[in-house]
C-alpha cells in the first residue's frame, strides 16, 4: 500500500510569504520607477526654465515656477483625468493600458491645440490683481498658490480621493491673495458660487445619470425582447450622446480658439444628433441581428460610443484644465519679464508644452490608482452604466454653463458614478416586490422569490463616499491655508 505523503503546511505558508514578498517588491519597484521618471521630468523642466531665464535679473523665479508648474501638471494627470476614463475601464470597454494611451494623447492634444494663446492670470477672477502692491508680491503669491494646489492634489491622490484641480488652484490663489493683501482682495460673490457648486455639481450629475440608467432599464433591459428594444432605442441614445458631446466640445473644448454663439452650439448638436441617428439606425440593426436575447448582448452596443466619449472628455479636459498648471506659471513669467501685473497674458509655447507633457506623464505614472477607484471601487460598472455617467457629465456641464454656474467636471463625473450606484441600490431594494408591468413574468417571479434580504444590499462603498465628499469640502480651505503659509514663508526668507 502506497503511503500518501503528508501535506507540509509550513512549506506552503513559507511559499505564500515569498510570493507576497515578491509582489510587494515589484509594486515598490514600480513606484520608485514612477517617482524617478517624475523627478527626471522636473529636472528637464528646470533645465528648460534655465534656458528661458538666462538673461533675466529675476530669472530664478522662472526656473522655480517652471518646476512647480510641472509638478502641478503631473498631479492634474494623476488625479483629475481618472474621471474621464475610469468608468470606461470599470466597464471593461477599455483596458487600463488602452485608457492611459487614449487619455494621454487626447489630454495633450486638447492642451496644445485648444489650450488657447491667452490665459487669465487669476483663475475664475477670485482676486483683484490691481490691489496687489507690486509684481514681486504678485510673483510670490502665484508661486505659493501653485505649489499649495499641487501639494493638496498630491495628498488627495495618495488618499484615493478624486478632487477638483480647479478648486485647488482657486483655493491657493485665494489664500495667497489674503496673505499678501487682506480679505478685501477676494471676490466673495464668486467664491459663494463656487461653494454652491460643491452641491450642485455632484447632485445634478448623479440625477441625470440615474435618469438615463432608469430609461435604459425600463425601455431595453426589462423588455421581453431585448434585442428588438435595443435596435429601437440604442441608435437614439448614441445619437443623443453624439449631439451632446459635439456641443460640449464646441462649448468647452474649443472655447479658447473659437467663440461660438449659443445658437450655433445648439445647431451643431442637433445636426450631429440627426446625422448620427441616420447612420447608426441600419448599422445597429445589422449588428444586433442574430444576437442572443441577453443583457450581455445589449451592453456590447455601448462599447464604441463609450470609448469615443472617454477620448472627447479627455480632449475637453486637457484644453480647459491645463490652465490650472500653466496659468499661474504664465503669469509669473510675464511679471518677471515685464515687471507688470496684467489680467491676461500670452502663453509661451514652452510653458504650454510643460502643461501638456506633465498631464500626460502624470496620468501614465500615477493615474491608474484613481482610475481603479472611480471605475471599479465605488460601484460596479458595465458599458450601459458608464455610458450614463459620461453622458451626464457632458449634459451637466452644458446646462451649468448656460446658467452661468461654476461647476466642477470632477464632481459631476464622480457624482454620476454615485448616482448610478445608488439607483442600483434603490432598484435592488425593490426586487422582492412583484414590480411594474414592464418587467417580464420570469423577472417578476425571480424578484419575488429573492426575499427581503436584498433590501440590505449596499452597492456603493460608503467609505469612498465619505472620503471623497470630505476631500471636496475641504479642498478650497486646505489649499488656501497651505498657500498662505507658503507666502508668509517666502516673504520671511526673501524679505518684504
């Protein structure tokens, strides 16, 4: 009789420890590599600053400001861009690598092509530059604001909290302005509108995303013949997305190079919507022919539109939010070169390249962490849910811009993710009821037999909700306090 060898549990445990050690070593190696590449980028930025400031008396400020601007751009890429591609990655419409490539290319393209030749020196008109006593104080204030915003976004990324980089730079400018001049320098009416956007942005984005998801479920998912319903409604939904995104691109992505009238924006959206529907109607019908009558089949029809939306959102984001890094930097360069303080300044090409390259590199090196948080860890995504999040982001920005409300694209996108998740919770809690007539008989019986235990299912991670909301609320005051502290430090070191 053959004796069965005893299982060596100690050896198994030791092997598992070795595997965990190897995984931790690889992760540490990746982090160190990313950090090394980021430092190399900042060194190159510093060298570029040296070249530009060689003949200027206060050229050292340009060198330091260029490196701080590059650091800010890295942090924008690491934190803010996740909102554009996270839902698509979570829905598996894009791989992580594919999302990084698409977002990096379109973010950089948006920054370079549509970032504009002129930028406001004071983001959102938060402070009045005319009240700043001289250009030296202005330079210190802008450097403090830029570094404070970058430090806060870096901390938020470490804590897995997607925050508004615009709000961070707004808080930095406000804090540095107060430290330099006093509370009278701040436009408190504008600040009140920004504070209101903390509530308006995520709520509006969440509601719109939930409404579209409810429509998809009622008109397609819960229908007896899902494929026939999909052939009827998917062309309509994708056409709406195409029309909305064309208007969004003109209104937000191209606004620095082309100021379109309101009627033109509407006309472009309607025309693209109608054209897209005419083209997609037969294509969707052909593709849906022979599909199984399953939700999985319907989801595949949303994949390509979702990829396009991620690219367009990234382009519009790059064209807008690159100013968060290069606006203060361009202001510092202008003040050093001319000795004056101006409300708007031209953007040198080398400054624009720092912003574009920094955002793309920051996304590649540090972005995956937040992409996973937004796309996978808040609530489960599929192509239909991610479609609703992307569409709600564009619609909310258009509505808010038309109403003159300063909203955050970050808050809208994350609010959309939460809106989709909470709608799923609401629906799941009702599954034990027989349900409305639009459910199939099989679904009604299945939901009736599911029991009341489903009411306790939590499909949104509350820990992420609390962390993100807390980070949103304190972004402006935290950046302001850091900026004020940095300004006082600079003034103490460099003299009054």
